[in-house]
């Protein structure tokens, strides 16, 4: 098992109550619930930051779709003549 480091967290009373209830429902300590929440948050942030970097790289390389093409595509949703998703130009 890897080493752990103690961390102090201040929670608003209502959030603390929610965490307490979840811990009780899962029969786990509050520290476990909080650690899982932090793990989930970190995973989402890492994914989002990587996606942003990939998007910036794609834009820098000219792999973009014109705004007007996206607007026309979205406005066509649900119509019988719905447009196909625009491709990078």
C-alpha cells in the first residue's frame, strides 16, 4: 500500500452532512469518501486539461471547423434535411 499524507479539509455543514450520510450508506469512513471524491475530481481535471491542450494543438495546426458551419449544422438538428456533422477544413 502506498503512503498516505494527512490533509485537513474544511467543509460547509451541509456538505459535511452529505459526506457523512454517504459514508454511512457505504459503510466506509468519511476519509475514504473524501479521497474517492478527490480522485474523481483529479481524473476529470486531468482529462479536461489534456482535451484542451489537444484542441489548442489541433487549432494551431489548422484543424478547425468554421463557426458558421457549426451553427448551420446545429440549427438543422431534428429537421428532415438535417445536415451532416461538418468536417475540419
